[in-house]
């Protein structure tokens, strides 16, 4: 095998591998960005669930019913 053929094949190999590495890096960045968006959505959903759970706590529900009953009794 001639030296020029080997150099040409190695150059082609280097270009292909560089392109593959760049594509892998770009795909990794895109995945991290999408995972960040999913994490933010999960964080918001968790906050909403915590708010609803707090709002529907038995103490608040019974307190609310007690206030309604007290208003009707005062009439």
C-alpha cells in the first residue's frame, strides 16, 4: 500500500470520526435540554399536587364546613 493511499484513508477516517463525535455531542446537548424541560414540568406538577393536597387537608375542609355552619346558625 502506498503512503499517499494510507494518508488519504486516514484523513477520510478522521473526518468521519470527527463528524460522528460532533453529532453525538449535539444529540447529548439536545437530550439534556429536553430533560431539563421535563424536570421543570415535573417540578411544576409536584408543586401543584402539593398545593392541592394542602388545600384539601382534612383540617381545612372541616374548618370550612364549621365556618359555613356557624354562618347559618348566626342567622
